[in-house]
C-alpha cells in the first residue's frame, strides 16, 4: 500500500439544511477531480467515547431501546458530553452515568471514524479497569437502560447471534483484541 495523496474534491458551496442539539446536516455542492459536479450530504456530530469496562474475564454492557432501529440492543457504554475537556473525561462521565462504575484506570486504545461516508463524527475507545461499583446517574433519555456483565466468550456469542450489532462496540472490541499480547 502507498501513502499517495488521493485526488481532492472541491466544495463549491455549502448549505445547512437541518440542525438540532445533536447534529447538523449539510448539503454541499462539489466538484470532483475530473471536473464533474455533484451533491454531498454530510452529517456533523460531536465526537463520542466508547468505554470497555473490563473485569474478571468479561465486560459490563448496557442495553436500551434504540429508536432509529426500532429494537433493544446491547453495547458498551458510550456517548458524548457537551463541553467536555477531553475524550478521557467523556469516557469517565459516560461510564459513571450509564453503569455507576468508576474506573481507576482508563486506557486509550484509539480513535475511529464513525460512518465516514456520511458523517464527520469520530469516537475514542477506552478500556476501563480497576472498577468500583456505584449508582448509575442516567440521563432522562436513558430511563429504560439496563446493564449486565458477560464473559468475553459470551460477548463474542452475542455478536454472532445478533444481540450486539452496534458497530462502535464491535470496532472497540476489535481494537482491544488487536492490542492483546500474542
């Protein structure tokens, strides 16, 4: 593989077509390298943190109803915090809010793009260890959330049977596995 610079797409103009507290949707008129024109829709969202709370050979997960897909699903704790000073601070906040767990150790595993064909959103992945239990402090929108602990083997079975379909959780788990000593 080479590190050659790809041809650039030039933005001719940009229009915000929708905005709310969580996202902005832009429609850009573009010019491709060959001179042809087109339209590109871009969703702008603040970054988020995914936390892998790991202990005793397994993970703490959360489950909630996800309106866009119309069903409940399990995932690692995750989310964004407006005006957070850092991705690590966001990770600590989301872990405590969603599970009540406090982590003495929060290790950054990497930063990934979320849906890079339509969005500028990125997320940071952390593994949380040396956990201390506490009471969750969930947001009103998380009122139906529940949590549970699963072994690593059960986590993998949940992915295979479709109980975990959250791409950021699966990507985070992949980063964790790739960083394990051989």
